[in-house]
């Protein structure tokens, strides 16, 4: 069992929908990262957080340290948001979730 | 400011051959990380440099893999001899401090035939 579990694995949404991707982890961490991997393969770091909530444009990331759970929300989704979203936690080393493949249809 | 760069973008080699991957981190970033993603599986941590020193190499799969970062600037990851199961995408990332936001390179896709 992976120490970092993401759900859902795949997600299809219509443009404009509100999207939530979840990440649960079972190890002690100092920080959690949300990454975006585009179809071309490049990875972009979206957020690094250790508590509370962060917002950047239409993206919001939250983390609950006690429950070992984080969510990534996308408001007013757009086809260009289509990508694989990866949760990664930093404990003794970095552990990655399997990713959530998001497809936003126009 | 230039981002993290990796070379080559794609390498195809035969089993038993040697391949060297290179990563150039963002200038001034002391922390450099190597990761790999094998087909169908999640990304795995390989190792972490702080300047030229190996801070953590617990993720290195075996002694066929050798990472160096002479001078604390760019890093190389050598696979010798390559095996079929080494195929995947090798990512490099850098950060100024640890922990800190990591900036990823585009990856090197390694195919071992």
C-alpha cells in the first residue's frame, strides 16, 4: 500500500465546474507538495504547505495535519487545467502519490 | 531566470550499456534532487544533494546507479550497466532551502531495450 493515496485516480469535468482532488498520507511529514504534470511530461510545483490553506489564482490547497489529509481545489475549471495532479509529502524523503488525471472538457 | 534543465530529453540504449544523465539546477540552489517514474508507477525519490554532498541517497535502487555533483553545480546520474527495469522518466529538481518549493526539470525519458 502506498503511503500517499490520491483520489480519484481519474476525473473528467465540464468547463466551469469546481474540482476537488484528495490526498491522504500515513507518514509524519514536514511539508506537502501539490505538483502538476502536463501532457508533455514537465512537472510544475503548485503549492508547498505545512498547515492551513494557500491560494493561487483559481487554485486552493488545504491541509489538515491531524487528519493527514490535503485537498486541491480548482474553481471555474478550464480545459487548460487538464493535467495529472500529484501529491507529494516530505518526511525523511519525498513520497509521491500515483497522481490524479484531470480532463476538463469545453 | 533559467529553470532546471536536463539532458538528454530522451535516451534509448541497449541492456548492458552505460548512460549518463545530466541535470543543471537553478543557479544558487544548493539542494538538488533526483527522482524517477517507472511506467505505471508513482514517482520515487532517488537521492538528495546539498551542494556537493549526498544528504540522502536512500532511494538509489542499487550500485549500478552513481550520482555525482562535483563543485555543487550540475549533477550527473550514471547507470552502468543499464537493465530493462531502469526504463522510465528521470526527473531532477532543485530548491534553495530544504524543505522548500522544488522546481522540476522536464525529465529525461530513458528506454532500455
